[in-house]
């Protein structure tokens, strides 16, 4: 009889997340932004316009970027597939954003 009681849920979660990432269903974007009002809003608009869903955001002002007036945005996004990820990257770059 197999019950699944011996499965480590932490490891299972990692396996699922890796699968989602490899299939393009979840992607983490790291973007260098000018540290000024409205930048986070602009990123959100691009992602929303392309039908992706932001699931986490980390905004860091004190990162080791070359530009002292910049900040780093780490954003995890639910996407449809790898092509969708590429569409989002292209749209962000067209808006002048620097992907790291």
C-alpha cells in the first residue's frame, strides 16, 4: 500500500517549482530601475497588459548596482509558457528597463 506519508513536502514543493520554472509557468525577473516614483507601476502595467500575474515582489534600494540612483526589483510572475516569458522580457526592454 502506498500512502505518500513518507514524502517530504518541502522537497516536493521544490520539485514542483523547478518544473513550473523550466516549463515557463513561473519566471523571476530581476530589473534595474531608476529609483523614482512610478517605476514599479510601469513594470506592473507591462506585466498586466501581457496577461501575466505577479506573485511576489522584492524592491531593494541598497543593492550593489553600478548606478547609485537605481534600485533592483525582483519579481516572480506566473506566465503561460516560455514564449510568454520572452514577450514580457521584450516589452520591458522596449520600455527602457534593464533586465539583469
